[in-house]
């Protein structure tokens, strides 16, 4: 599965749009790498590789969220705390899913990445886009 970039993911801030594209590329790479791994074969030999890629995704997301939040503060976005709460809830959810993947083992790497992709699509097209509309209104 390849998750393709569409203009509907653009919010109008070059730095953020580039980060969204990079994150999408990272998700696709991780999905392609782990789509064939079932929970039955997540063993010690590949567990570290899977975790390393997920950690890279999480680290990139943290940095990206910081960038978005910096813009929101700079432009006095009135829904800053709601948006930040979305970011914080996402991070919490990913930690919980990682625990299912590496602890209980009742999740596959591709299922975790599918969940991240679904969140990404919804968050970028609704929550981030709303911020982009707000910024556009300031330019008028």
C-alpha cells in the first residue's frame, strides 16, 4: 500500500507542508517494510528494527508538532489548546499501541502504521487545515 500525497493535505505553510510530505514518505516506507510481518513472527531479531522505525516516526512527529505549535503561538491561533490536545492524545495513543505491539503482541507493525495513517489523514485534512484557513484569513 502506498499512501499518496494530495493537495488536500496542504495547509499553506511551506515548512509544515514539507514536514507533512516527509512524514507521509516515512509512513509509506515503514508500511512497506513491515506489511508482511505478522504478530507470529515479531521476534527478537526483527523487533528492534520495527521499534527503531516507529521511534523515528514518533520523533519526527514530536518535532513536527513543535513546529506547528510554534506557528500557532506566533499567530495567536484561538484553538491552540484544542489543537495541542490532539497532538498530545496522538502521542499517548501511539505509546499505548506500541505497548500492544511489543508487550502483549496482539498487534502487527502494519496495523499500527495503518492506525497512524488514518490519524494523519483525519488530522491533516481537518484540524491542520482549519489552522491553515485561519492563517489565510490573517493575510486578507
